[in-house]
C-alpha cells in the first residue's frame, strides 16, 4: 500500500529541513571566522577581538538590511513590473484571483504587478505579509485558465505567508558571510601568509593553516549548495500551501506542466532573483534531468517531481 502524502506532512518536513540548513550555515560561517582570526591574530586573539569575523558580519549585515527593506522595489524595478490596471479585463480578473487567495490564506491584500513579457512566470516579493507584492507576466495570464492561475497565485501567497523572502534573505546573508570570509582568508594567505608562518607556533599553526585553506576553497561551494537546497525546500512548501488554500492540487500540477513547456525566449529575471520565480526562468539541460547532480545545482526542484507530489496530494484529499 502506497504512503499517503498530505500537504501538512510536506510542510513540516521542509520546515525542519530549512531550520537545519540555516543552522548549518551559521556553524560553517562561525568556523571559518574562528580559523581566520586564529591564524592571523593568534589564539587567544592578541587584539582581544575577532576582527575578521566582525568585519564580515558588518558588511554582510548592511547588505542584508538594504535587501530586506528595499529589496522588493529593486526586484520589481529590475523586471520593469507595473501595477495591475483594474480597468483592463484580464488584469481585473487577476486582481480578483489574488483577492480570493487573500481571503483563503487570511493574509493582507498584496500589491499586484504585471510584467509585460510573453514568457509565463510569477513571483512574490516583500519582507512580510504587510509589505508584499505579487507579480505575474502577461504570458502567464494568457497561458493558464482561471483554476490554474489560482493555483499559481496560491503558491505565491504561500511564499508570503511562510515569510520565504525573510528566510532567503537570511540564507543569502549567511552565504555572503561565508564567501567574504573565504575570500578574506585566501587573500591574506596569499599576501601575508609567509610572514605569518614565520611567526607561527609549530604544528598547531600548521593544522590551522591546512584547515583554513581547505575551508576557504570548499566553503563557498558548500554554502552555495546549501543555499540552493533551502530554495528548493521553499518551493515544495509553497506548493503545499497552494493546495491548502485552493484544495485543488490538480490545477497547480497542470499549471506547472504548461509552464515547463513554455520557458523560452528572454528570461524575466537574472540569476540573482531567479530563485523567486515559480519556475526557474534560466533554462539549462541540467534542469530537465532528475538526478542528484541536477538537484544540487538547481534553485528549483525538478518540475516533474513537484507534479508527482501534487498528484499524490490529490489522491489524499
């Protein structure tokens, strides 16, 4: 007898996974910062303060605050989104669907935007439900029927409810810290490593050097993979949220099937914001495959796997 998968099970599973991965990010950044300061400042720190770690946190934190408070405006401007016009029939229908999902989710009404491109896609942005926006391309409105469009909007409303923008901002900040610390370590080892080795204290310092080199090279790669894994988890969670709001997993499954075939032409987003879209606008042969390597390097889970989960949930309702 096959196992019945409910959207509540999927939500709990992916929430636990995301929390675990963010803690992993924090631990990795902390280890790198400790090794950088230990190698270049000595341990215990001669200055009495972990300078490298503090600077990395300060710079990444400032970038994160700008992204958190102004990120939605930056994203909407970058894709040339405009407010939906209620006097245009198709755009009025979209606004009505967003209002329906607003009622179903119990969230405040987000601002509704249109991106004037024929490539079908959608995304949500905003730091919290009170400052949220939903953007839909003209191509998406033409491609999907009302039920399918409702499933897509439900997905985006789930992102807003789950505060995924906040989660991904935290994850991106931690990724920035790891990359900054790794770059700082490699530059200092290149320019000042020889002098530091002369001042070193034998084998203990050599061990720190080996660990620091290994982490400085591998940590950005590991951090990037963790970031992508968090992004994939949020997509599964938002799919489950859409089912919760619409009670119609088949509609979202059909929408994803159509979207999988129509991602041609100029993408609506660049690599920096592609993880926000319901399907990745950046097409590659790797994304069409369902294997561990493809999963590791994609911002989104394989569409066919998402459709499979939705169909399993349809049998459970």
